[in-house]
C-alpha cells in the first residue's frame, strides 16, 4: 500500500515539474521514466519562478549559491557584492553584525527589494542592489538566508548567493565575543 502511494506521488511530482518546464520530457511519463527523471533531478537542481530559472550545477564552472567565509571576506573588501543580513534588528544589537552588510529583516525583504533605490537607501541605510548585481544573504545560521535567496530569485534577481555559516561562523572566525 505504502509503495503504491509513493509510486503515485513520484509520478505526480515528475508530471508537475514537467508541466512547468522544469524538466524536459521526451516521452510519456511512465513509472520507469519517472525514476529516470528523478535520478536526473538529483544531479541538477532547478528552481523555477515566474518564467525565470536558476540552475545550481555541481560542476566547478558554475558559481555555487553557497559562499564560504573566505569568499565573503574577499567580496566585502572588494565591494563587488551587496551583503544583506536578514536577521531582526534586535539580533544585530544583541550579537553584532558583519561590517559592510545592510540589515533587511527577512519579513521585510520581499517589499524592500521592490522599493525605489532612494527609498531603500533611506529605510535600510545602504545601496539597493540591482537585479543583475551580486547579492549575498546572511543570517544567524544560514536558514533564513536560504529563504531570502529564494525570495530574491522569485523577484527576478539572478546573481544571488548565501553564507550558510551565518553570524555564528563569522563571529567564531573573527574571534568576536557574543553575549550568551
């Protein structure tokens, strides 16, 4: 019984992805082709939002959506990316912040990325990123920054990444004492 439900769910999942042009379909979807497509999906993650797609390949020629501590430091020094911290303001006061980052709480991100540049600067104190500019999201531990990345992609931003270590890794590497 459980295997039958799993099989139907698998076929439904593949049909939904195929109907949204997320995966290519060259023949009718049968059980065997579902498994083929699912095996394919394990190697290429495709996120599709409003006609735009973002691919995350495992090959080294494509940029990763994850940024390491060292990469983030270089991006901050070169000012080649906008770093957005999506934690709440009280968290920044309590624990500290990454110098050079702009604080836009996750709950406000969707609206913030749709503001006019001068409104964004006035409200958040930093330059608003353009849709083609590299953006790195950070938070406390990498969970909210991943959500922020997905929100930005849904709004048409194409060069988005996140720092999965978040403030916790940053503070540890920078040897910053945080309140406990």
